[in-house]
């Protein structure tokens, strides 16, 4: 006796066979596969592609599935020759005779007592004849073919399935599975099968073994030494060929090539070829090894002595001012002129001739700021006058308009020290020593460019205008063990107003230090800032003069 599932499977197979046999439909054209990239495709171009297998409830088209279930239910429940379950053999016989492929026409058949009485165009026409059952035999309204089921004595409410684009992919996706397997007798298998397995993967080499093999291969492949016959550097060891023909002959016999397959590693880089590029020559190998031995190659000879003389201090001592803003006042007891004013206090000489301030300074801490030298006060609110040389410190946690750390500041601590010269000139205008620098431009307001401080008598120095300009002044490294020689100049011969209009050089520090004229370097260009401050450490000065440092 056939189960419902068996009937359903045989019915679907018969349905597929009928469609393939009676139509031009190629079910593989509807089959969904997985291509090499893992994507779904409906073009069956390769039989080796994997077929997409669906869970039955997922892939089923609802109308089709219900129709098949109803038909199978009809076979299972209707009385066929007095049996409740239709036999497999009888069902197969029915399938062979009972399916008809119909591609067109719409008609209704009138059945009475198991015989077809007639065919009618409409259902109403069929019913008007008094038929017991009017069956819709074909569904051709949309041009879709159908498969008809001839039930003979069986009365079922559905007797066709429309072959649509929803049904064909379902039928094309059905694949069979082999649910049986051959059981192997392990005792008999042991008699004929060799079950003893040997490890085929070789044991991995240790690092030491790899090193040993490398040197063994190198000594075998490096070849014989050249038979040099000349000592070019007179060290007692021959290092060149006297006859160039002998050198050519040696290289031809030594180097591996297409004509010397038994040769050794190519000796020189200029003898390399496509099979043995420069890095696979003895010369290339030596250069690579040299990169691992630079400390040996550059090692100083401990026996080599510094023959430079030691610097002898010219002064037996110095005056120490322990805190900034403390001062020593120097007066001229024989007159009022101290050397920079002249005969007219209202029109002092330094306004026209300028001045230079020099001093040695050693800073005792990292945080103190204050005046190093002053003549009057150029920044006071009440009748400002004179000039001042001062130092100031900037902390890393202060707010700036750009990132100073991107330009090398605060690498050795959280403070940076600077020194500046500020002058109130004859026109009551501010001049100071800040320079244009090549940083800060990426933040929009070009904080590296020099500012014009001589616009009117209310203009402030660059530092008072914006803290970010602190880095445009002369930088002094923070080293509590070092002396610094400071030279501050006010040069009235420098054309600062013309220089400030040269937009191409606003961020060039050498331009503001009088060393760049806009096209070339020079010892004095006459362009830049009227105020300039330069420093040199005592250590650098001693080295520059050819002396060695006193390490004590």
C-alpha cells in the first residue's frame, strides 16, 4: 500500500516527466545555483555548480503545494476499486494514462455517471445542461499551459495545475537524496584494508638546524677565492688581478649562468642577471650584512685621543644675580651721558644709531621670567620710553591656536624659554624681535607669519597680541648647567616697513634676521626686523673655536 508521501513523490515526478516530454521547457533554466563568488544565479551554465536546496516549507509556492496536497488527499480518501489507500502499482498505471499536457483552449466538460457528456465554452452553459459535474479543463487566459488529471471514476474538486513561472522554479529545484547506505563489516574490512598509517609530514627544523643548513649551503655555493696576484693597498695581502683577462676568465668560471650551470653565487652586482638579481650576488649579500653591523663599523677607537686644547677661562669669576628683575645700576659720575643718549635727551642717539646689548646668562630654574636689561620702559601706559631685553617661559598646558608639539617644542619638558627685545622708537612705535616662522599656517590665520607691530603708538608687541606668537621669538633651550651668550640688536638701518610688505617671505626666519634678501642668502640684506636677538651656548662657542669641553 502506498503512503500519502509516496503518492505525492510519484505524482510530482510524473508531473515533471509530463512537462519535459510535452513542452519545450528546460527546467534547468529555472534552477537556482550557487556560482563561484557564492551568489545565487538562475543560469545553469556549469553542471558542477552547487544547487540551492531549500527547506520544503520555505521554497514551496502556496497554491501549487495546496493543489498537490488536495489531489493526493483525493486519491487517498476516494474509493478506488473498493480500497481506501490507492496501491502504488495502480497509481503508477493511472499516472501513465491519466496526465494530459494542454497548452491552449478553455473549455468545461460535463460529466455524468463517469462519462463525459460534452464540452462547453462557459461554466453556466455546462450547468444549464443539468450535468452532475462541470470541470474546468484548461487555463489558457494568460497563455499558460496546464497539466490535466483524468480521474476516471474518481471525483476530485481540482483536476489541473497551471504551469506558471511560479511552478517551474519549484519543480526545477527538486533534487533526490539517497537515503540508503552500505553497511561495512569492520572485521572483514580489517582483513583486506591496510589501516596502519604513517606520519607523512616531516618534523619541523629547529632554528639552529636552519642556521647550520644555511652556512653549509653558503660554504658550498660561494665558490673559490680569486687568485689575485697584486697588492694594491700594500697591506701584505693580494687584492687585485694584474691581468684583466685573468679576472674575466675567473668570473666566467666562477659565476652561475645559462652557460655555466655548475657555477657558484654571482660575485659582483654588475654581473647580475634576471635569474640572479643584484641582491643575490656576493656583493649584494655583503651590503645587506653591513646594515646589521653598523655599530661595529662606526665604533670609535678607544685609543684615539682628543688633541684639541682645553679652553682656559679668561676671567677669574663673574657677578651672580640670583633672581630676575634684580639689577645693577651703572652711573656716569662725570656727566649725564651714559653713551647712548648724547647731548640731547629729547632726541637720544640710540633712536638714530641703534644699539647692541650683549650678556652671558645662566638660568637657575625652568619657570622664572623677567627683565635681563632695560633702559626705561617701552610698554608702560604713562609716557612709554626706551627698550627692554627680557626672558619669558611658556607652559605646555596653556592654550594655543596651533599644536607646538608638531614643531619640536616641549620634547624635553613642560616649559619652553624664549628671549625678546622690545623697543619704543623715535616715532613712538613699537618694534620687537619676533620673526616669521614656517609653522602654524595650516591652522588658517598663519601664526607663523610676522606681525606688523609699528602700525600706531597703541599697537602691542606680538606676544601681547596673541600668546601663540611666543614661539616666534628667539628660543633658548632649558639647560640649567649651560651658559648662553645673548646678543640683542636694534638696527635703524633695516627697512622693516618695506620688508613687512613682502608677503613671500613673511614666514622665513632668515629674512627677518637680515640673512635673506628675497632671492639669495647674504651676511646682511638690510631687510627684516629692526630688532634681532641671537644666542649661542658656551659649549657651542668653545667647540666652534676649536677647543674641547672641560667635562668637569
